């Protein structure tokens, strides 16, 4: 980035996010979102199933040699899903601002290319990836200009005919001012060169945490009610003709 004004707002947003990482590490129990929790398992299995169905509908076929990237990989993000879908570990790539998260992910996926860095400047060349995943990433970014820069970078590194899998919540959380929901219209505006399907998914997490340990059947039933869903899942394709 050569524009000093641009650098100022990017640095400010980066620092705000790093402070929020530190707060979550200090204040939020790691057990709350652990994969072994019934609610977490319920939400992960649903998103995996529906993402696979949407990729199939879009005729996106992943092979063991498909290069894949997760932006905002966290500890391991969707890398486990990608591995389960048959992608070789050496074709898994990821980036995150938080060094501790990346170091932990490297322990779990030592052959993957996992980097510490800011997604406003992805360190990969254009049209590199068959699949890019952005999961619970954009709602942690409050600055609209930074959101747009990251979206442009995702479009840049996505290969023609490749897919973006997007998963995030679409409502503001009144108890957490450090996140901001992202709706369908903003999602479309962030990725004007991509097209595809957007679905509402995921039973509201407070309900899921209440019901999943007691009745998966009831949680599944209620997740079929659109008004109780809080997230968007999208598979957006980059045209071959760009």
C-alpha cells in the first residue's frame, strides 16, 4: 500500500482487531466454541453438509491437488473440512493476523502453507486458488473500506471458475460492539465479479447452545425456520470470462 491515508485506516483497524483478539483470549473460555461441544458440532456439521451441497450444485469439484485458501484461518478453521473433502495438506493455505492462532494451526497441519499477515495484501499471486473460504471473517472488520480491500484481494487470488465459500452472521450483536453483521446486499456489493447462491443457515447460537445438548431433533426442526437462522452461507463463482 503506497497511499499513506489508506495505510492509516488499515493500521487502525488492524490494531483494533488485535486488541479484540487479546480480549477474547482473556475473557472467553476456549470451551465455549470447542468442536466437542454439542452446539458447535451441530453448527459445524450443518454448514459442512450445506456447503458441500451448494458446491455440488455449482459444479465445483475439488481434487487432492486443488489449491485452497482460508482467509482468517484461526486455529484450524475449515482446514479439517478441506482435508476431509480430499484436498492434500500441501495444497492447504491460510492467513491470519494472530500469530498464536497460526502457530497452533501449523502444529495441526504442518504441511500446509499458513502465514501470519493482513488480508488486505494477500501474499499469493493472482488467480492462484480453486477455492477460497472466508468464514466469520468480515463481521470482525468494522471499517467498510477495509472490508472492501480484503474482498478485492480475495477476488484477485481466486482463479477463473473458482469458488468463494462465505459463511458469516447477518445480524448485529447488541452485546458485542466489536462485530457487525453483513447482509445479502453488502455481500453482493463486496464481490461484484462473483455470482452464485446465498442461503440463510444456522439456528441462532443461543438457541443452539440451549437445545443441542438436550434434543438434536428439536434443534434440527427449528433450524428449518428461516426467521430463526442468523448466518449466511454463500458459494460465489468467478467467471471464466473475466
